[in-house]
């Protein structure tokens, strides 16, 4: 016999008599006989109803090992279940399990239009994911900024998270009285754990004279406080809820 013959006609999922034979261990000729008996029963019923049984079961062909066309049947789920009525429970279980697998498989497009629509939907999903990545980018950068090795961030890090320039960020911090004109933080904000004002490596000029410089750093706590303070100008804000840092959507 050939491999499993699963086909889909007019968007109707079917199971072939070949597969039924393989799943149940019955000879294909005996499955064919059962299908023909089922058709006779259907004809008696459908002749009275004036309905067409092609949506339930239809003839088809498969190629045997010698590449010769042989007859088989394609059965809908309803026809398959009707056929299984006279079979033993283990055989019915095998068929039911296979139908569940078939129904859980993604449906392939039936024509060019469906394929195009599927492609468009797929591209929409991809674009939506890319847009979300772009939206989340400042949040990721913010998280990375407050997780550096020292647990400290620069004013440039905060400016980048808020989507503004470094000089403008310094101006805002001075304007809100966090920093002095020299960009040194006021002592009360150092004491409250918002800033650190740390010495740099000494600078030595051409004459050999050494100068000590300092840099303003923002602590992890400070990044959260300052980001929240300025989030009215930034849609990707953070809030603190019960001690947890969360994004404010």
C-alpha cells in the first residue's frame, strides 16, 4: 500500500480508506467493502431526504507500489464515525485519536486568495511584534541602565530612557532643583539616596599638576524616582506598586 492518504476537497477535511486500513489493521479490501455497505445505507436514507451524500463520502484513487491507480474512498468525519460503529472499541479509539490530530493541524489555504489573506495576516502579526519591540525599547534600555555593575547610572542614561538629549536632561534636573549650576547634586538628594557624587581618576595636565574632578551618578532608586517625576513627558513610565517596579501603561 501507499503512505497515508489525507486529502481536503472544497475545504472539507477527509480521511482515506487507506489510512483507516492502516490504523485499524484491517485489509484495505475489507475497508472498501465496509465503505460500500455504508454508501448503500446512506443511499436508502438520502433518497428519502433528497440529499446528496458526496459531502460525506466520495470515491478517489491512490497509487500502489507499482504506480498503478487503485480505488479508495475519502470519508468525512461523520462518515468515518458511522463506519466505525460496527468496529471494536480499540479500533474506534484509534480512529477518534487520529481525527483529533487532524483537526488540530493548521488548516492550509484552499486557494490563492486564502493564501494571500493568510500571508497578509502573518505579516500583520510580524509588524505588530516589531512595533511592540520598538515601543518597549526605552523600557529595556531603562532596565539595562539601572542594572550596571555599580548599580549606578549617568544622567545620559536617564536622558536616553526618557528620549531626550543629555544637555536637556541636565537642564531639567537643575530647573527642578536636583542639581546646582555646576551640575553637582544638592546634599539632601545625596542623603536621600537619589544621587552619588563620586571622584574621578585624577586629571594631570601638561605641567604635571593633578586635578580632582567629580561625576554625578544616579542610583537605582534615583532612576526610578526621577523617571516617575518626568514621566508626564514620557509615555513609557514606571510606577511603584507595593514596593514592586512596574511599567505604567
